[in-house]
């Protein structure tokens, strides 16, 4: 099947923006051109990729699968194009870093801004994504530096592991807010807002409650730390949240307490073993390592 890259690029842009208009603006081509490319792709693949719902194009289940395959290809060619542009214009340097969503709402923008203060000509590429995709991007050379949740699945990735203690977060008027430290016994049968069952904090919290013969009552499952905190502010329950989300959230509506036993979140700072880092990446890596360590209870693992 002779698919054209422009068709995949149009599909990728529609998937990301949700509209033909947004895709046209992103790619710099006309809306009819985008619609025609999508129609060609659906015709060649004989797949229905989108349903129109309230003015937006809703991806079908097969589109979700296709996007995961297309994403690395499209970003890879974009990366090549950017590299050629940089060489043509002799850019002073480029920083390429990817991190999970929990670091993207305060921590990473702050680190990048601090790094760029003395580098006005620095070209920056930053993306937040799920950890498995970040590992793929770093292996493929799309990003030089990544931060991801453990485990790291690939031996070709050098990693340095940091362990962070999660923090118990309660609605500000919760009856248990009078306690200076919370335990499974105190939170027995309290409604919890939790990450999905596959997440390390979900598993470790369940084990902590079981070891104390306390009842754990997950009521809301979500996949973002910001969502956990938002539900707590709405009075929906208690959550154990990473220190980054708590540190960079300045809105009222909740209180924090230490939780015992400690429930740890493990993050890895990763680079490719197969590619030397640029001088810019080496310098930023040292800064990022120090900043992560300042949040960590302890560090371990292989040095990058």
C-alpha cells in the first residue's frame, strides 16, 4: 500500500487538533487540501478514522491505534526538517527534552526558562507524553533527554533513578485534617482518588493498606496528577500526589499531610547509550539532575 507521508501528516494534525481548520493552520495548507488528504487515506486504507461530533472530528478506535504508529514517524521527519533548518541557519544550539505530564505544569517550564536565561539564541523543543512514548522518542533520537516513570524497558537507554515520596492531600475542611500525619488506619474506608490500576502508586498504596488490615476505597480513577488534585479540591476524596504537582499548585482548597508508610514514585532521567550528547544537552542534564535530586528522598541507579 503506497501511502504518502503528506496523508499521514494530515491525519496526525487532525488527530492532535480535532478539526480540519486546526490541522490546516498547523501544516500551512488549505482546509480543502486537508480534507482531500484525509479522504485519500481513508479510501486507500478502507478505514473509518473520524466521526464528526459537535463540530469536531472524533477519532475512531482504529484511529487511536494508527496514531500511535504514525506519531513517531511524523515527529521524526519534522525533527529532520528542523535539524536541516538549524544547520542552514547555524543555530547557536538546540535543547530537546521530553517529560511526563506531572513535570510539565511547573517544574520543567521553570527549569527550561532558567537554562535559557543566558542563552537567547537557544532553540528549545519540549514535549510532555506518557513514559513509554518518551522512551521510544529518546531511543529514536527525537529527544536527547527524557524523564519517565519507571520501569525503563530498554537496555539502550542510560538511566539515573530518583525516588519521590508522595504527599497525602485532603479537602481543606476534611475531618482528618486535624492529624499531623496520616496512615492507612486513619484513612480506613475513606474515598480515594487514584491513578489507574497499572500505576506504581496505585499498587503500592493498595499493598500498604492491606499490610495494615485497613480498607482501601478507590472511588475515582484518573491518569493525571493535576486531575487527582482537582478532585480533592472538589471534596471528592483523598489522594496521594507527587511533590511536583503539590509544589507548583498555588490554588487554595486543600491541605497536605505526610503519609506513613511512605508511598514512593520512581522517575528515571534517561538518555541514549548509542548517541553522544551535545554540549547543550550535557549542561542542561547536569542542571536537571541537581533539581530532581532536590525533590528526591534519595537517588540510585546508573549514572548517565
